């Protein structure tokens, strides 16, 4: 079953970016390595601070749009509910020996995310 992820990236100065993807590990890798020009590369948004998963692409896109409309305070509260220390939730993803160092060419990304203990959650949309 396909998984879709809504996620929030942050810089060290806590500039925020909200996105949606069907391969979170690959997309975070792209952000961290500035492989795609744009906002996240320009503002050095390299820390995954929040994410949630769903099997419904329309639900994921809708939630992304709603989050983008929230105030900054509400976004910060959402992050801090799950990740009060603003830790990079993807920190270990690219250092584990069993992982390919470039998840952009990997088929096991969704499986490895599902098997991990993480604060990411299934979407229960407000």
C-alpha cells in the first residue's frame, strides 16, 4: 500500500517549510543535500522536525494546504507536541549501515520508515 507524507523541514534558525511526498526518506535526502533549487536550499532547511503519514494522497495534499494556512504559532505548537526539542527526526536515516547512502534510487524507503520507531504518526486530521 502506498504511503504519503506531510512533513515540516526547519533550519537552525527555525525557518519552516511544509511539503508532501510519497517517499519521505528520498525527499529529506534531497533537502539535506540541496539537490533541488528553491526555498529549502536557499534557507538551509535541512532538519526534519515533523511528519505524518496517510494512505490517501488527497488527504495528504489537503492537510499540507491546511498547514500552510496556519499561523506560525500553530505550526510551532504542532511540532513541539511531537518533537519538543526540535530534533532532526531523520538524523540516523543516512548513517545506518544497512541503508543505501542515496535513497533517491531505493525501493526500500517506505518499508524502512514503517519499521522505525519514530514520532511520525498517521494523519488524524483536525
